[in-house]
C-alpha cells in the first residue's frame, strides 16, 4: 500500500489522531507530514504495510527512528538549558 492510499483509506482516523495531538491537517500533504513526524501514525502506517521511504528500517537503525529531511517542531518541544 502506498502512503497516498493509506491516507485516502484512513483519512478520518488520521484526522482524529492529529486533532487529538492538538493539531490540524487541512490537506493530504499535511497529513503526510504528520505521518512522517508522529511516531504513532508512522508505526500504524508501517503496520499496514506502507513503505514510506527507501528500505524497511531494522530495529537497530537509528534506535528504531527514521531520519527525514524535514521534522515538525512545535513550541515547547525543547527546553533551553540555563
């Protein structure tokens, strides 16, 4: 299944997860960004067989995290050291 098909099939559930995370997606590109940057959405997509980028990641690679060109950062995600 492609990421586009996953979004098309599960649009309502994806939007509910995004709203639950205090976010909003107004189009499929924003939904795609959420899936790439939210661990829960990413794992769900992978569990459904979506091949997101390149080869499947093995558990030892990057501590189980994927590395992307762009990452969604929200206010409060980081603390400034004194």
